[in-house]
């Protein structure tokens, strides 16, 4: 019995030893599987973190691009608005150029008409003067328009100072006529006028012709109505070619001016409204 029990116990112990070995192997495999799972989890976490970082980076890049696109859209809208303004300004400028050209054409035509009328009046005046009708007076024979062109600035106060005559715009070289017969009082340089001519008329009035380009008379010389005494210029304080024409009815050389337009009209010389 003892031998049997001993043999049987040995078998049981062997089986138990085998079971222990199997259990140890199973535990080892389980630990290995657990370690592999932990490594896999860590790899998965790392991959997830990397993916999250990449997503965040991509989102940041997308947000930057979106913000840049919004800025570009804003700039585009501003550029479109500016373009509309420029187009409007260009169209307005074209219209202004068209209107200015039309006005210049009308002014040139009017100046040519008035020039022809002035030359005709000057011829009549010279003919009358040749027949002894040199004195001042009405009827349009003793007085003429001093030059062709058109009135560009009127008599009166401007910028705090008296503009003591009228400016008649005309090209440089346009003839300047003696508005009435008289004696040349002085010619040459004059403050503000560059060159100017002062004539004391037979009626006692002094007429002044400023900014002239060239003078064809001298002090002490007698002139007759319509005689060419100078040519239009742009000398002195001038913003463009024109004749500055003054009338001093009381005979004062440098004061006592009056508006030349009604003064000439009253003596039969047509002058446009100022």
C-alpha cells in the first residue's frame, strides 16, 4: 500500500509540477501579451498625440489662410471701390475736358468776332481821325475797344484789393489799340504790370494798358483812336496772356479809376457784360 501510495504520489507530484510549469508558461505569455498591449497602447497614444498635433497645425494653417483670404477680400473690395471712384473721376475729367474744349472753341469764335469788330472799329476811327475827328465823344468814332479777346476778370474788389480795371484775355501778340486819341504820358516798366502804357486822352481821362509784350509808342507821342500802340503780353504779375485796361476819368495817373466796361459803353463801344 505504501509503495502504491508513494508511486501514485510521485505521479501526482509530477503532474502537479507539469501543471506548475504550464501555469508559469501561461503567466509568462500573459505578461508578454500585456506588455505588448501596453506598448501598443503607448504607440497608439503617441500616434494620436502626433495626429492631434498635425490636426492642430493644419487647423492653424487653415485659420491663417482663411484670415489672409479675408484680408485679401477686404483689400479687393477697397480696390474695387477705389476703382469705381477713379472711373468716376476719369469720366468727370473727360466731361470737364469736353466742356472746356467747347468753351474754348466758343471763346475763340467770340474773340475772333470781337477782334474783327474791333479792327473794323479801329479802321473807322482812323478814317475819322484822318478827317479831323480825333476828339473824344460819343457815337463810337472817338473810342474803340482796346484789344480783341474776352473779358477774363472784371473791375472790383478781390482778395482784399481793388482790381482797378478789366482783364481782356487774348493770345500774346494780339494788337493793342489806343482806346481814344491823346498824348502818351509814360511807357515802360511798371510795378505789377511788367510793361505798361499811360495815355492822357483828349477828353482828359487817362487810359492804362498793362502786361503788354511790346510797346510801339513812346512818352510825349500823340496817338489817335484805334492806333496800334502795343501787343498783348504776359509780363509782370500775370497768370496768363491778357491786357489789363484801366480808365481814370479824372486824369489822375495812378488813381481815381472807374469800371471801363460801362465807361466804354457810354461812349458807344460795345462791351460784354462783366
